[in-house]
C-alpha cells in the first residue's frame, strides 16, 4: 500500500543493511513471517495504548527505537506504506519527547538535546531523615548499580538501646535483601554504610538517631545519557533520512526526514560539545558524563552503546556526507575491533573493558559517584551483543574497518552458543556460554545474528518460530522485521 507521505511507489527498494557477501537463506514460509510481524506489532501497539513516548526508565532507548527500526525494515521488505505511517507516528512522538522539546530539565535544572532517563539507571534523590525533635539526623541516597527505583529502605530505632538503630534495604524486583546494617550509632553510621559496593550513601547531619520509617522508596534523579542511550534512539531517525536521500519513492517524506535528521545531528553536536570524546588517533571512544547521577559516571562507555552511536553516525554520513560523522564512526569501529578476541575461529568480547573490568581507586579520580571500584570483568551479554553485530555488519558493507571475515567469526560464536531443544533451539545468556549464564534467558535477542545469513539465519528463524510467536516486545518486533527483510527480494537483490 502507498503511504500518505509518498508521492509515488516504485519497484522494490534495494537493501541498505547487509553486506554484499552474506548469503541469505530463504524462509520456509514468508507469509507466516509477515503474519507474525503484524501480530506482534498489534500487541506492541496495544500495550502502548497510544501513550506518549518517554525515555524515563529507558523506554525510548530500549523499546521505541527498536519499533521504529522494525517499521523501516518492513517497508524495505514489502513496500507497504502502512509501515511508514507507523514509523512516522512513533518518530513524531520520539522527536517531541527530547528534553529541550518537552521542557524536561535534568538533575541540575538544565535542558538538553537528548532524552531524559531515570528509574533503574540513575541514583536516588538525596533525602534527609529527621530525629524525634524534627531536626536533621542524616542524609541518605540510593546508589546501587541499578534498580534504585525498586529499593525499599526501612529505618528502625532499637527499642532496647535508644542510641542505636538499623537500616534494611530490599530490592522489590528480586525480592532480595541488599543492605542490612544493625546496631548503628550516629558515630558509626558513615563508616559502616559508606563502604565499596554499598547500595546506600549516608552523611551525618545531627547527633540524634532517626525516627522510625516504614519501608519507603526514594525517587530517582533525571539525566540525559548522551553517549550511553542517545545513539540507539538516533539510529532510526538518521536511517530514514538516508533512505529518503537514496530512494526517490520516499520524496514525500523529505520534510519530516529532515526534521528527524536535525534532531539526531543536534543531539550528536551536544555530545561532541561535552568533550566526552577520547581521541586515540585511529580509534576513540566516548566517556559517560562525569558527575551524572549514575554509578559509572566518568568511565569509558560500554561497547554496545558505542556501537549504536557508530551505526547512527554511519546513517548520518549517508544522509549528509559530513566528514566528521564518517571519521567518528571509523574511530569507534577501530576501537570496538580492539575489544574483540578470536579463539578457534569464533569471536568473543567482554561486556565492558578498561576501568570497569580492572577497577579504580579514589586516586585515579575517575568517578564522582563511585570513587573506588574493584572491577567486574564479565563476558558480553547476548542481548547487548546484537547492537555491536549490527554496527559491524554496517561497517563491513561499507568496507569500514570490519571485514566479512570479522563478521562471520561471530557466526562460529553463534554455533558454539546454540543448542537444539524441543522448542526450536536455545542460546546461552552470554558469549561465554555455559560458564556465562543459563541457557534460554535471551532467546529472542538474536537479531544481529540474523544479519549474518546462512545457517545462522535459519537457526535464528527456528528460535523465533518455536518460541517468539506470541512476542509482545519492541525488540521481538524488530527480530521479526529482520527475518522478513532477510527473506525478501530486497535482501536477495542487495
């Protein structure tokens, strides 16, 4: 069907996602794939119930961006203009949800060219606890690595010793006790609670113990994580602009496409102006804003976040030809490649690198909120790897840093992680396989592997047909879109 945004609809669009060397495997039933996408799309839209887009708690980064991507891919696969209409509806909401457009200020009262987040990602608001006379006893703040919006804090004076009290913290999401300090006094409070890895930070304000408080949850602070979250949002906004430039059929969408592209360019400009870029010559990376209310402020950003920004920059360069976008994307790809190791032809990487893996001390002056950290190296989680795979595929197609061989090494990784089950196959939770988490945790998170084509694509399709036909998440919707795209003439004629 023709979209109301198009002047005309011509022949099938050629692919812009997959490198030339990939051999796609035709789907057993393309009609079934299309139906599964459309059914999943109905569930995703029903769950949203026409609510406006918001990135609080990461809603736009980890949901809306994938939904927008899905509609663009489905248009490439089918040329059905209804998918572009769905995209525009989502993109308009995402565009106006940016902080400077919605008027939402961050924890410092500043407007940004990015999308505010809070919830599980950010630290709690500092709060003052009073004593029995109504005077300040101490300040406390939730500072866990995640889920601060789900922590309940209970304060109980000791009935037998009036100079002592306890603090107990529970995580409502997991049901686990994550903090338990008994026999506290005003003199021992800070030393006992403010230890490395503690989920709370406290500061003594007075001399008397606090009054009793039943379990309460502190609101979390709001901030814009430009390098960590914005790239994923910018990807579809920039991609549609690149599509419009390449395909005359989409000329009727030019005005809106320019608006979305401008949003992406302005967001990137603010990221660059923050001086968060660490230039290493051929390579480089972004750091998370130091002082931002997140546990890992000041550290080099994670590979998947850098990869998402890199993908956005590739599309921005496609749309504008600006040298800076191509240069930054190339530097990010060069850096990401240094994080990948190969063993027996398969590729592996960690979830993070550098200080987060090795740790830091207060003397290193890396982070405001976490002055010291022991380091936690862990293998990459399967769901986050998919954004890195997509970046690699996009780079290889353009002959930027990554080669077809680099990408196909991850097909061997997939083979080592994949196992047949009565439900059509399962994946390990991380690239470490058996040592890295349970099997079947993230079976739906294989969209990047789908782009590798061949036997890997077929096995991904088997997972989806066996386990994701009732899917209702935006990430699953994107997975169905990739399957439809890879089975379409658009991919075959790349």
